[in-house]
C-alpha cells in the first residue's frame, strides 16, 4: 500500500511538480453525495486523498471541519462506513493513494489489528491519527507494519530539533507539516518561515514533506508548492462543498491542483 504513495511522489518529481493533497469529510452530508465527491477528486487533479472520519470531539479541527463531522455523524456515518466508501472508490480507481485522517477513539474501539486488516483490504494506503503521539502509537504502528500501511505523523512549528527525530522515526509515506499552531482552517505562517521549516523536516527525514492547515487560495497553494513536496487543502474544499455543492467544490479543487502542479 505504501508503494502507491511512493510512486505518486516519484512520478510528480520526474515532472518537477508538487503533489496536491485534497481533504474531504467522509459521509458529509450523507454517504451518496460524499461518495460522488470522493470518486471525482482524482479527475479534478487530486494526487493524494485524505478522507476524514468523523468524531464527536475533534480537538484539532476548526469549525468548518467540526461541523462537517457532526453532519456526517448525524447521517449515521461510522468507521465502517468510511471503509465502505474506500471499497467503492477502489472499484474504479486503483492508483490514487488514499489516507484516512481522524482521531484514535474509533480506531481503538475497532481494535488496532482489526482496523489495519480491514483498512488494507478496503484499499486504504495509510492513516493520520492526529491525537496519537509517537510515545503511544507503537501498537498501531506494529499493526500497520503487518499490513503495509503508512502511519503518517504531524510535525508542527512547535516541534523542536530535539523532538523532530522522534516524530519522523517510524513515519511512512510522507511527513505532514502543520504550518501553524492552532486548529484547521486558521491563518498560515508566512512563506519565508515555511521554507525554513520544511528544510528542517527534510534534514530529519528523507520522506516527502507536505504542508497543510490554512491553505485556502490558489495563490497560497503556489507559494507553498515552491518549497514543499505537497500542499494540503481541506477546510476550503469542505466549506465550498457544503455551501455551494459538488460542482463548485470540484471547480475549486481544479484551480488549487493546477496552481500546485504549476508552481
């Protein structure tokens, strides 16, 4: 599974291009509309998909994604629903890497080994579990290793030089650099700082570095893409999909992907 991620970054590097990583909340506002958006993302230019799994207490998420998660839960979405969405996606797409992003509680409730097995069989490539630090993820990491899944960790502006090696150790696929302190959808650090921060992560890890949290416009995506291996957009896509529907969300994704790829 990790091979899909590696091959994607290699292919983009050969084109001197940056990966566009698109986030959406699974099951928002319901399974049918959410599945339609998920299936359409690759053709709109998304190189790697982050599929959110809803949770009742999303501490790292801003109001846009928190509200999307609540809508998803109200529609009856569970972790099993998210895996079913991946299975349906894989019926027509076997090349685009797909990462599940969310919180530990639903995964722990299913059981780490059971989750890793089910995720692998569904066609998941890895997961970002935002509230599970390196000191506490050894059991999940072992389960992921057994099923060739990437456990992707977050580095932040507050991750100092002493801690960074621990964060990147055992990480697979890529390192997700959170460009600011705070919740999703907040304002980003200025461009010059991003370049230095990405360089620091690259010094600690040979993996690609993707940057997210707060990228909302094609112009900002272009700025970040010049320094990073990938650019992540989430809240802007989720908000546009909720307020203006499928076609508007896909139009936004196309513009962001084009800006990222052409940077």
